[in-house]
């Protein structure tokens, strides 16, 4: 009799665990389901949009700002994902025309101080945002695919300042894609030099129209992003339009 009771309780707990697993999976599935936003994934449609509004043209940054430096972390394994998110041979990046023109002004003013810009990331195809979400699922640091992102619209850029005398990055207190509180603009328990470096980047980016993201000292967005379509066009296809 005692053995029968034990078997009964064990069987009951197995059933409960199965049910909890099923319910948990259903909850996760419901949370992960979303309506895909309107996405421009054909070069033909992108060209039509540019023809109707020239400000929507995607500008390759070095074609406008030849002296700017690139360090595409997502085209290598030197990133928080520790994997390639872009093709390994990625050598171009883009912003919409108004944002690119504003970034050129930032670079020009920095140059008078002996500094320049290094770009970690700018335009990001929508399919890559989906991959990020599948791996991270944290809206503080990765855009939810239901909305797309400023990167998908060509209106967001991740960057830092370098010293033109040696191309070394200025000390910003953390590296790129650091998800600690130390990367926040509001974090002030840093040396005076680091705070001044962050302020230099922030003040110049905002002077020329960009908006800072509080939780990432490196991330800046162009306003009115909603007027620009979410794009899912490969780098190499946009490059052909140069």
C-alpha cells in the first residue's frame, strides 16, 4: 500500500511538471509572437521611395566622410554575441542623407580639435534585428522586431571618438556594447577625463541634431525616424547604388 501511494505521488508530480512546462512554453510562444511591421526588402521599392523623397537616400559614410574610421563589430566575433551577425567581408555602412550630413559636421568640428569618429554600426538590415531578438529578448538593449529599429531605418549610429594622432579611442569608461550601469549617460562615478570625453561626444552629436540613448553612451539617433521605412536590404545591394 505504501509503495502504491509513493507511485501515485510521483506520477502526480510528473503530470504537474509536464503541465507547467506546457503552460510555460505557451506563455513564451505568446510573448514571442508579434506582427511583422511593413518592411522594404526590394531594391526597386527603396529606389521608388528615394525618388519620391531624396532625404531617404542611404549614404555610405566613407563616400561622404572619407577620413571616418570603421570597426564593424558585428562583422566579426568581437561583439557581445561572440558570433558573426553581418557577413565577414562587410566594408560599408549607411545612414539616411540628413543624418549622414549631420555626422559629417560632427567629424569636421572634431577634426579642429585633433579628433575624429569611429563607427561601430549604423544601418542594420531588419533580418539581423530579428536574429538579435531571438538570441537576446531584452528591449533595453535590442529592438523588438514588431517595431523595427532606428538602425533598420538608417537613422541610428553607434560610434566613439578617436585621437587623430594615433587613432586610439578616447576612454569612455566602458567598451562598446557594455550592458552595465556604467555605460549610462547618468552614471557619474567616473574620472573627470572620462566624463569630459563622453560630454564631448554627446554635446557635438546633439549640436548637429542627434539624440542620445540614455543607456548606451555610444548610441545616437536621428529624430523623426518614423518617416523613414524599415529596410531589409543587404549591404552589397545598397553598395551597388553608390
